[in-house]
C-alpha cells in the first residue's frame, strides 16, 4: 500500500496550521497499524474533511487530486465491484496491485464499508476518500447510470424496473437456469416474473443459514420456491435499496419504498418492505395492480349485509360528501383504500389523491406523494389540489384539524375520500367533537364511516382452544395458534380485512355529543340494518378463521 511520508505531506499540514502535532501522530500511528493512506486516516479520524484536504493538495502541493478517469489505466478494474454495489456504496475501484485494490470512496458515513468491500472482493482494500461529485462522475462514466437496460432511474418519480419487453429484448429467465454468480438484477427479474406467472402478489426473501430463501404467498399459505446464494445478499440489498429508494426513507429497523414495474405493455407497482434482523435483511415484496384492486373492492364489499351495501352505495353514489376510512395504518388499510379509490375513480374524473406514501401508481388518478414534497405542508397541498376542481379528492391520511377542515369544505361540493388513523368509528367521532366539527357533522357532510380492521388468520396446523373475555365480561370459546413450523416460518401470517359501515349523512344526531357513548353507536348500527365490527370479528373467530388471541381487543 502506498502512503504519504510525513516530510512531504504531514509537515506541510502542520505548517499550514491544519493539524496539530498530536493529531498528525495519531493519524500516522493508525496508518502504521492499519495501512492505507495518510489522507484517509486524517478524514476518518475527523481531523480534516474531504473538501479541505482537496484544496490543500491543489494549492499547497500543486496536485490536482482525484482525476479518476486518468487514474484508471485499466477499465476492467471496475469489474471487481458489481454496478449495484458501486452505486449503493458510492465507490469506484481505480487500481489493482497484486492483492491490493485501491478504491475511491465518496464519504465515510458507513464504518463497515471497507471490511464489506474486502469480503466481497477477497482483496485488501486501500481506500481513498474523494469529493462526492468526483465519484458520481466516475460512476456515470464507468458503470453508466443504468448499466442494466431494464433499469430506468427517475429523479422525481419511481424508478422503473423492466421485467419483460420485446422491444428492448429483455425477458426473465427460469430460476433453474440462473447461476450462483448471475446478477442480482437477473435474480430479481426472475422471482418477480415467476410470482406474476403463478398468480402470487406477495414474495418474501429471508436470509437463512446457507441460502437466501424465496417464498411466494398463495392464499393463506407460504410456498418455499427456491434459494439464492448468500454471496448475492449484499448485491440484492444494494439493488432493492437503490430501486425502492430505501436510503431516502427515515432511519430505523424497518424501511419501506416503491418501484414501478413493466411487463411488456402492462405497468404495476412493487411495494418493498425491508426489516433488519440478526441474520440479515428480510424483504417483503408486494405487487399491486389497479385491475386487481377493482376485484378487491367487490370481494371486500361482499362481506356486508344487503342493507349495509345499499346504504354504502347511496353514500358513494352522490356527487359530494365525505366518506371516511378509519383504522390502524398498515397493509390492510392500504388494501381497502386503494380498492375503494379504484372503484370511485371509474366514474369520477378528474380524480386527485394526496398520499403520504404512494403504494400503487393509478392511471386514472393524479397522485402526489407528500413525503417527497419538501417544505410544503398538508393544508397547503390540499388547498392547491382543490383549486383544480376535482370530481374526486382523496387524502391518505388526514393528520390534523386544519386538513380535516379543508376536507369538509371540499366535501360540500365534491366527493372526498379521507383516511383518519383512529382505531374505530367511536374514536373518530370523539376526535371530531374534540376538534369542534359538530356543525358539519349535523349538516350531513360526513356521509359515513367505514372502519377497517386487519386481523391475522388462525394457523390451521396448530390451533389451540382458549377462553377470551369480551368487553362485556362474557368469555368466548375461541382458538389461537401454538406456533408450529408452518406459522413460525415467516414473519407475518395471512390477514383478513373486516369492515364496519356506519351511515351518517345528518342522521343519528345523538351520536354528535361531547362524549358519544358506545351503546348509542351500537344502536345506530343495528337500527340501520348493520352489524358491529365486534360481532363480525367474533363470528369469524368462533369459526376458527381468525386468531382469537389477536381478536380479543375487538370482541363485544
């Protein structure tokens, strides 16, 4: 490994007052112990930043640093690190001498980057820290912005990942024909194409002891399909992180993002959820298709009684008014929201939706992802959307009083679909009362509340009888799961979305009190020919469809 002798570089840094003698000695000791370049250790230890060191090399030593294009004498050296990983880590291999690979880094935010690259390449990595713009230019020159012809990166919208296109001569291979060293792009393209072919909408990638296991969800069961070499783990992590923009999301153990998919002339949305664990990163990939959501609404609505469906149809049939979805955030709420939005948008154009995170790109709806609108508030974006006079306006979710006030104003002249993250209809009505919305409620602007509860299904292989107390004190004979090999194999069990429809529209004024009562709500539901959420949950739990342990909070 090369290093800069102290008389040339170190003494000049001292002379310029950029370092103290103690700092220089610490950096030199790190260089002797770990190898590498003095500049790398000065930056790693926080004594200098990249820009200041670059300016020093240019002004004081007469050097023009980091001309990577001229440094790379043999372009094949870039093949030492796959394109996806190079883009992910923001690194470029520039030179190889024996078992030492010199790599240009954009920054040192990731302390494990050098060990990771050494494990990947099997070489000793000699890092050189460069300004980010220098590395980005080199990445574009030597790797290309989209080396894979089936990847189109977008600066504003979703990245596009092409599964098949006859015009581009792109087609997925069967998984049995792929090799352990096939690219992560090929593996991802194959698993998604196979999922679509087999009618699967959810794919799980889970690290195991010897392989990455890929499984498809069909109905209530997970089917283990094939394994991927663990050597592909980092490359697949980098590809999914880049495509779904997981790095742009908030930091934490769980990350979520989205990718646009193309299958010939058809476009779908891929929702990516990443969960870090001790074994590695687990991925859940969910495929969303607008045509499927239209069928989903018909399926969801079928659980309602005839009288409930009639009342809901009247609420949805008008040209104005607010229809509110309430329930906890998550996949279940997203399913119902997009299913209902797809159904409503068929007959109401133009349609505009404000969504914190957009999971499904819809052809008939103009969608704005609020999480990507820096500096703009929800009320500002709602007001901007309403200036376009939509026939249908959706807001997922409505977070504060000012946004709800705008939603009520809009609902007086157009159809509004809103999501409020309250556990049930009673909690939502109490939220309205606390925020002084009694007048629009009594005026009938709110047409009704559709409560959504997403509950895990009971594992059929290990069900165990149990007694569960309800809110009234009555105990119910239900079932729960013991935890068998089947239901513990994956991080989540299949779920069912249970609905409760509460029609309003100016009726049931006795509900709109400062502290509405649960008994009044139940009488309103039953009087309108409906069934409470608790009754629906209890019925399915007694039939052994839902896990009784998970259903206990909803029982009457």
